[in-house]
C-alpha cells in the first residue's frame, strides 16, 4: 500500500532520529572510554608518584612544641612535596639531636648521622672536623680519635685494597671501626675511643599551622629551652602579667628601675597559667627555669622589693616561633654571681654566659647606684613585700585546695 508524503516524512525523521541517537551514543561512549582511560592513567601516575610524608594531625600554634602524637604519615604526589619535607620520623628525630655543646646533628647522602665541630688548629685557624654518629644499645654517640684522622663516610671510597680517603696529599688508607673511619697509621688516640652523649631538643613550630600541613625544616625549629638536669618548673606571683598573656604564650621577664632603665632578666619563657578552681590565676605564672635562672630571677625579685617605683613584669612575644630569644641584660649582684659560679647544679655554659655578660657589661654599676639611693629603707621594703608575696601564695593555695574539696 502506498504511503502518503506525511508517513514518508515521519519514517524518515524516525530513522534519522535513530541514527542521530546512535551517533550521539557512540560519541558519549567514546568520551567515557577516553575519560576512563585518562582516569586510569591518572591513577597509575599518582600511584607511581605517591610518597609518604609527615604532616600534622592537629592545629599547632607558633612557638608550640611539636610532639610525636601530633604527627601522622600521609600520602601525597611527590611532585607537590617541598624538597625539605620530612618523610621519615627518624629524620625528624635526628633533626632534633645535638651534642652537649649545642652542635647540630645532620644526615649525609648515605643516611649516616654526623656532627661538624669547630676546631682550632696549631696555626690558630678555625676548621670544621666531621665525625660520624654510631649507635649502641639505643644510645647515640659520636666518636673520634684525632681530629686529623677521623673522616665522614661520604669522604671515604672503596679501593681494590680496602678503604681510602682522598686528601691534598693523595689517597690515605683508612680503616672502619664501628661506623667510623680512621687513618690506618693512627687508628685511635691512646688506643681508646672517646664517647660524647647526644641530647634530643624539643621541636617547635615557627608559625601557626593547620592540620595536614606537611612538615619541612623551614616550618620548625629547635626549642631554646633545652631539657637539662637542672630544669625545673617554677611558679611566680610577683611578676606583673598583662591582661592578654595566656597559657602557651612566650614572654621575657623584665625589671624596670625607678630611674627608667629597663633590663631583661630571663627570656623566651613559655607560660602556663595555673587554674584555681575553674578560673585562671590572676597573679601567678608557671615557667620552666634552669638553676642559674632561678637564682637570677630571685635576685631580681629581691632588688625590685628594695627599690620603690621598680617593676618586675612580663612582655609577650608576637610570633615566638620566628622570633629569636632576647639576650638577658640584667646582671645579678656579685654575691649571687659568686653563688652561681660555685653552684655545681649550674651548667658550665650558663656560667660562661654570665661571666661574659659581667665582662662586657656596665649594667651592674647602674643597678648598684639606684640601690644605694634606697639603702636606708631597703631592708624594710624587702620584709614588707616578701610578707605580701607569702600571703598571696598561701591564699591561692587555699583557693586551689577548696576547689578540690568542692
């Protein structure tokens, strides 16, 4: 039966629609296949470039100590990772190591730990001697015999006859002893190796960082508060604290004299505000101090009592992770200096620093002049202010005990 023109046009449109649908479906299928292949290639590329790095799992404020529980491993594309990112917890731990004299511990291209120590040669020139770190029973030590005969592993090459180090005078044969290389003609000084224990210094954030921030050596620094045998936590109720100082802030303790002169007594101290009941103490701060700082701050407290118009107060660091600690300028009295020099609990480093301040400074003379102006009433002033301090400490202690009982 013949079809009319309307039916022919309808059939033609139907067939054309089917063809267009099939064409579009084919295009979509090709597009999806291409996207799938591209996604697969992207996944393969990511998997090939995937590396683990250390990142924070919590927010960290500037100056805050970073502990191991704040860090996790995360997987990222190696092309997005800074070259100085930490990718191993051991590397971060090694970064925090230093020797007893404050020399930093580094890692060479072979993964060996080493310390570079400044030495003075016979001509009076300062040179750097490099010593490899060895580990025994979980403790790290660096060992050397003679600075002229100890070599870093990266300096040593293997030859057909053994090991050698290249010097200006040619290849010098060396022997390996417990991870250290020594010149064969003088292996160990006095036939004994010398051991120097290393210490681990707390790591702090230079800036405030959010969770998942990848840790790099430009974002962290070694804490200025070394964990030494004489470190103690001390509470003070006579240091004026401003309204904005809170737990976690870093402060300098300063002494302002009646004549307008102002001295730094202790610097870069992390503050903890004791909680009395459910409220922060309005008067007391807690800080970590070493033996010499305890004695020095005590001297400053007494001298502030002796001089009406003086003030012992705290100033807050703006960006403690980035700001270097200030150099103390306050010099304690000669009696206290002698006490520090004779105190076996004070480190030799602290004694040297205090002696240098006495040698290079004139601050003590000015302090003595101001003290002499108030000598007549000094003893009474100290007695009165000490009694006030004792009363304040006793009252806060009683409030704390009452809060526990309640």
